[in-house]
């Protein structure tokens, strides 16, 4: 398979370079069968793709990881507006999987031992608990449906 980014054309080739495009009917039929799958998945991103994207954005803010492996970062206070844009992207714009709602969240915590921070942390814990509960309910319903079949 060969994809030309400039022309947005998917083609089939029997060489590794993509120079000799196949015109055999069998190859063209195979290409036509694959085309709907290509159209469906070429804009599909995995959780790993999105995680890398978020990490790169956070890195671009001049942040450094508080814990080894990431997940918690110290972002300069001057970058709070950009961090808010990222938060809105993750929580409001990121589409959910089919049949689900977006439960993604990004927490920006300015200082740990403050009443507002404690309130924010309790809200995050509650949202996480509710999201986990919804997931468990869906899993249970799927199990019940499978058992009934």
C-alpha cells in the first residue's frame, strides 16, 4: 500500500518504493475493498497517540515531570492560559468513543494545601469515581447481555 500525502491518493504497488503502481484488475479490486477501511481509520487516534500529543503540548509549555514517567507536571504559572486551552481541548473538545461520554480531565492545581485546591481535588475524585462507576455498569450490562444470549 502506498499513500501520497500531497495528492491524498491511496494506491497499490508491488515494489517497496511505490514507483511501480499496479494496474492489474485483481490488485485494483483489492484496493477498492481496502479503501473504505482506510477512509474509516485514517483519522482515528489511539489513546497512546493522544497521550503523546498531550505530553508534547505540556513539554512545549516549559513543564517538567514531578514524577518519573510523567502524569504530574510542574508548569510555569505564566503558562496558565495555554494550560487552560489544553484543559478545554481535553475536557470539552475531545470526542468520546461511540456510545460513551468524554470523561477525560486535566487538573491544574496551583498550590496543594489551600481550601480551593482541596475542593478541586474532591471534585476530581468524585468525577473519577462516577466515571469508573459508569464504566463498571456498562461492563456489567454487557456481561448480562452476553449471558442471556
